């Protein structure tokens, strides 16, 4: 994420492109429901063909729910750790989701690195997507909350930490829905993401301009610009000149979708 007009906005975090087929195979091993209809695990080839096919594989954890352990690299303040955990677990109000702090091989590893402290590409505000966190080296973070402190206002904890928790649960960016993509100036977006993310033209097309309706098995019925998983896109990148302002907190629709993907077990 970057600072923009005092508001923290999200930048996508993906595994290196050559690892996409491996990530797809891993996602299907963790949860068979991630497999698109008609696709067997062995059908995911390597190379560029596998990279494109891997976009059709979701990264959800399975209907048994998500119970993940959380560790912190550089957050000695117990009050801050507790506050971050509280917002990670905001998804548990309707869904079978639990984040629990642990010092023993935590699956979710949170850092607060700035550009000066981070490894290349690891500063900012981001999380790896769903089951992809299992492929990150245990000495590397799976989420970064750059310079987050107790002084950050509640509104940004609501919007940023809950957004990144959504990515950890496997929820991609809502702006990759067809109705929102149709509002974007394709060439301007390609130039902007090539400049800011260091992606190739094809990577921008795959990761920003390919609608989720074509590559995801699960999603809300319609695109929702106020979803917690939709982030700000500047007005100069849209065809109508109107910014996509993004969500500020988990919406009722977000909660309902989380409950659908990760239902609570019968009581």
C-alpha cells in the first residue's frame, strides 16, 4: 500500500509469476473446491500456459473453516499485537474464521517494515492471497503493515487490517470484477501498474484487467465498490473521470459472503 491524501491504499501482493502453477497445485491440495470444473491437479502445466491456467484456481481454505496461527516479527508491544488480532478476527463475527497468536511456526507472519527496513518489494501494506501463504519461507512475512502503531486511527485499523485479513482468507480485490474493470482506462492502467509494480504488460492484464467472473468459482452476485476488498483507484485511471473510492470496513455483503465460503459448523 501507499500513502495517498492521508489514506492508506492497497497494492496487490502476488507470488513471482513462475510460481503460479505451483501455487495453484497447492491451493487444490489444501481445498479441492479451489479446482475449476473439469480441471484435475495434474492438468496444471508449467511455463506460461500453466501461469495463465493458474489464474482460474482460487485460493480458499475450504468449508471446514480457517483457523490460522499468527506471529509478529517486529511488534513487541502486546497491546498493538492484540489490537491487530482483534481486527483480523473481525471476519469471525459471521464466518468460521479464527486467528490466534503463536510463537511456534506461525502460518501468518506479520511485519511492519518500511522501505528502509524491508527486503525489496516487502514494504507497504499487503498480504499474500489465501493458501499461497503456505509457500512463503518461514523467515519471511506473509503480511506487512508498514509502520502501524497504536497511534493509527481506528478507521485505518478497520479498513487496512481487515482488508489484509481478507486477502489471507483468499479474497481477491473486488476491483477485478467486470463492472468495475469496464470503468477503467485500459492503457492508462497498464502504464501505471507497469510503472509502480514493475509488472509486464501481460501481468497487468492478468492481475488487474481480467474479470473475476471468468476466473473465480465464488463471488458476490454483483461488483461492490464499497466492499472492504475494493480499494481506491484514482480518477485519472477511469473512463468516467470518477475515482473508485473503495471500502472502509467489512460490509454486510462481505460478511454474508465470508459466511458462505467459511460457514460455521452446525451447533
